[in-house]
């Protein structure tokens, strides 16, 4: 099999995993949150944290590797506008994703504690959930923009 085709395939699959896992995690966390049931939220958040660890983290690590190898094999410079912009958006996304992972752990812990004590979710949970929710929009839009850049490869002069 053609190494370039394998790299493209791995890179596209990684992009799909990032987009799909992000959308799925957001959907399930939002639905659990809307239940207002600490047991459901704790269970869902535990699965979300695991999904982020297994799928998102793997894709986050592999995307720049496959992207760099593709660019190298195809003779593309990393300073080409669409590639450089993609890399900037990738870092931008990471700046939102890293706090979101920490927030998900905290949301899970708050929900576990409330469920275990038979209490309602504390105000701190709700404050963190709002931050988590707000962080999702710019990160998701950035991932969509990266995918568009990968597909369109527009002529962009950044430097």
C-alpha cells in the first residue's frame, strides 16, 4: 500500500476522531447536565473523561505527527499559509481543550460527591459547567476551520 495514502488516511481518521469525539462528548455532557441528576452526570462524566483519554488524546498526539510526515513526503512547507494557519488553530484548540479536560474531572468529582451524599449539585459545579460549555464553542469552530483548511488548501499569505 502507498505510504502517502496510509498517512492521508490516518490523518483524516484523526481529524474525524477529534471532531466526532468533541461533538459526542459535548452532546452527552449537555444531556446529562440537563437531567440535573448527580448520578447520571457522574456516570456520564466518567465515560467522557475516559473517551477523552483514549480517543481525543490519541488523536491529539497523532495529528501533528501524521501532518508533519504528510507535508514532508508531499514537499509542502510548514510555512505555507493554510498549513501555518492550521497549526495556529490547532494550538488555539489545545488552549481550550486542556482546561476542559481538567474541568470535566472536576465536574465528575462534584457530581460523584453530590450523588454519594444525596445532595444537589453545588454552585461550583454550575459555574464550572458554564466555563466548560463556553470553551467548547471556539475549540469546535477551530477544528471545523482546520478541516476546511485541510480540504480546501487555500492560498493564504501569513508571512
